C-alpha cells in the first residue's frame, strides 16, 4: 500500500481531463491524494476554433503548454504526455497501448485507475482505445494495484442538457456506481483548467449555452466501476476510495470540502 493514496488518470487528448472529471481530480488533490495524469496525444488533430488556423505541429505544441497549465489548476502531482498520433489511437496495437499504461501503474502504484467509460463518452475512437488499454492493464496486474478501475461517464438522466448532440454516449443511470459531489473550490479548479485549454475554449462556450448554469451542472461527477479486485459495492458510493484497504472510510471525509 502507498503511504499516500494515489489516483492514476489516463486520457486521450489534452482537455479530456478538464471537460471530464477535473472536479473530482481537483477535489482529491486538495484532500492530499497523489493524482498522476497520463495523456496519450498532444491533441494536434483538434478542429474547433483557432485550431483550424494552426498547423498540426503548432497546435500540438500549444496544447502541450495548455495541458501543463490545466494540470497545475487541477493540482496534479505529475503529468506525462506520450505524444502518440491524435485521432489514430485506435490503430495502436493493444499490447503497445497497454504497456504504456502498465509502465505508469508500475511507477505510481495507484489504488485507483481512472479513464473514460468503455463507450468513450463522446464515442471518439481514441477514447474507446484508451479504455481498452486501461482495462487490459488492470487485468494484467493480478491482485496488485490498482484495485479499482473507474470510467467517467454521463448518465442518461442528463440527456436533455445535450440537446441534439447524438454522439454523446450516455449510460444508463443503473450503470453509475459513484457520484462525487464537487464543492465550489473544486469547481473553481475545474473551470480554471478548462480555461487553460485556450485553443479549445469554444466548446466551453457551447456547454455554457446548453447547460445555462455550467457551475451548477459541474456540481456532481459520475463514474462506472468498470473493474474491481474488491467486493462489488451495493448502492451509490460517494467516495472513490471507500472500502480500499487502509482508506476504508474514503478520503473526502478527511478533507476540507468547502
């Protein structure tokens, strides 16, 4: 067991973490959890806003800096950017992608591995590929760390907020195993991280239009427990660390959640 509880979060592109579970990651970082972040690409294939006017090389360089700034806003302990081709992760050999996740697991020994829901949230092939890398890596570690694999998800009950965005892969509310309440301080960190991704800021403006009150919409984040080496919990968990040996009562009760 680590002396410091640890989360390893693995995503495909710079900004996946910020538009995704940044509130949860920031909350745990504030609670004293070591949060390590791995991003598989530099996001050079981005195609919104100013991204359309930049070369792939220039966009990738800018998004690396943006990712570093977002990581600081979240409070991550470490950031690793792999630099594989954007929008082509589904072409990466499963064993190769898995080995990248395994190296990060071996380095950080996290209790929790976090990524996308297996449907990729937006259905992006890169997102789905990263889930598969994480799933295989989790299975290869036997009884050792990590102990839980969580997929960040958006429940079906949110459908009305996404209007006609058919590509959003919502999941049944019954698939949600954990709901994390995000306090104002962590919402502040999430929005600061989103704003750090300046080349992708148009999507934030879209979300503000769809949701009306984006801060209120960010007050909860949802997770599916994709795999576990512990007893399968009953009911909805309010702390991702619940039942983990050494942290059975979770981490959030120990923190200032204000």
